[in-house]
C-alpha cells in the first residue's frame, strides 16, 4: 500500500516507518520537526515538511493519492497540556481535523490513529478493556479522545475503515531508533540518562501508593511491538467505522521493578531519591489486549522487561545526547 505517515520523524512513527518499508509498503512522511528528528528519517523516503495546521499544505500533500494514512503527529506532554491546553487543542485537534478533511476528500481507504491509554483516565477495573468508560483527566487525553470522535464520525460519513490504537507505556528502542524527547518526562529514558550522567539525578515520584511495593504500576510495551501493531492494523480485513484497540502487554510493572530491570541490564547501581507523588499519576494502569490479539493477530513478543531495558540501554549508551550524538 501507499501510506502517508504523519509524525514519521518521531519515536513511534519512525520505528513504524521502518516496519512498513520492510513489509513492502510505499511510505511518505509528513512532519514539521517541532519534536521529531531528521536523523530518524529513513534515506530515500519522500518527505513533506510542514504543519498539519496549514490546510492548504495538507491538501497539496494528499493531492497525490495514498491508500492509507497513519497519523502519529501530536504534542504529548501531559504536564504541559495542563498548563497550555489550547496549544494541545490547536495542534492535536485542529491538525487532525485538517488531515481528516483532506484524507476524506482524497478518498483514503484506511486511517490509523495514535491514541493513548490517557483516554481512560483513572479506570475502576483492571485490566482495562476497550469497554471501559473514557474519562480523561488531562487536556492531552481530552484532545486524543476528541480526535477519536472526529475520526469515528468522519470514517462513518466518508465510508472508510479507521483504527484507533490506544498505547500504554511505549518504551524500548531498535538498534537505529530510540526515545529522545525534550524535555524528557518518561521513566525509562530519564532513568537511563541518569545512569550515563549521574549529575542528571533521578527520583521515584512517590513510594506510598496502594501497590505491593508502593510505587506506580504501568504496562510497558516495546516500540517495535507497537510498530508491528500499526502494520497489522493497516493490513487487517477492513471493517467499516472506527475500531479501537488497546496496545499493552497485559503485564504490570512497578517503578521499582523497572529500576531492578535497569540495574540488571546495565550492571550499574540504581540509587534513586524518593520524591513526592507527581500530580495526576494513577496507582495502576494495565491493558487488556485480547481484542488486538483476536482481531489483528498481534503478539507483543518484545515487551518483557529484560528486552525493553536491554534495547533502551543499547540505544542510550550509543546516543548519550539522543539524536544529537
Ligand atoms: N516516574 C518516576 N520518575 C521519573 C519519571 C516517571 O518515578 O523520573 C514514574 C511516574 O510517576 C509513573 C511511572 O514512572 O508512576 C511512569 O511514568 P511515565 O511518565 O514514564 O509514563 P505515564 O504512565 O505517566 O504516561
């Protein structure tokens, strides 16, 4: 298939692009490099550099027809979204509206959207299935849920199948591509950076949660497994309307378990400070992934902690300053 990947210079988009190319798809990338990295682009892939907020630009990109759109491009800092909500509504929702509008008019046959576990907020039941109520607790989650609605309505009106993939905690790396956000807020890259540069320091945000070791439990899923899910969603039998899938490993790991896995993978001592809880962190978020397994044939086979920490460490060690070196 001919596929337009928005956000193809970002963390999950760049890994997915490699998987699509390896499976014989033809890929074009749209990115504005507000958070993505030129170094993460594969050689020879056509690049449309510009913003989804520029509706004319998006129309011109889609004037050459594609079969499918994979839409990764978004701002994703939860804390920043609470301080600057309209930055998120404008970019995430506004950009997606332009993209959906152009995609519908261009007659795309499939649309795959990067959604998030943040659409669930603080669910009552674990593991979280796709039937759980969507009650985001921050503007980032609101924008992603709003895009799911816009996508469902557009897919129904225009008659193309659409898929929303709700990621849990993306992590890990491939030999070439890794996680490099600025600022970095995520647990594993912050921890590994602190092992490379002890001056960076590292803190556990709260050890008094109602969990067995007192630290928060999350569902960590390897970026290569996420990328594969996108390829499967692209290639699966088309169903009309919007299909929603959780992408997680169904296994919860606490912050302390991540620290132990990092110590094992690196051979270095991990000695964190303990700081107060970070506002808005639920104690436990674990995905039920039966639907993705059943419908997509997805198997998150790299999402065990030793593999995740080994792959992330390999990448960070070789790129101590991220894509800058
Ligand atoms: N966390 C931490 N120290 C850090 C970064 C994160 O203790 O420097 C904790 C955070 O409070 C949460 C877990 O690690 O319990 C995962 O956080 P992350 O930001 O990676 O993902 P989230 O689940 O918030 O999307």
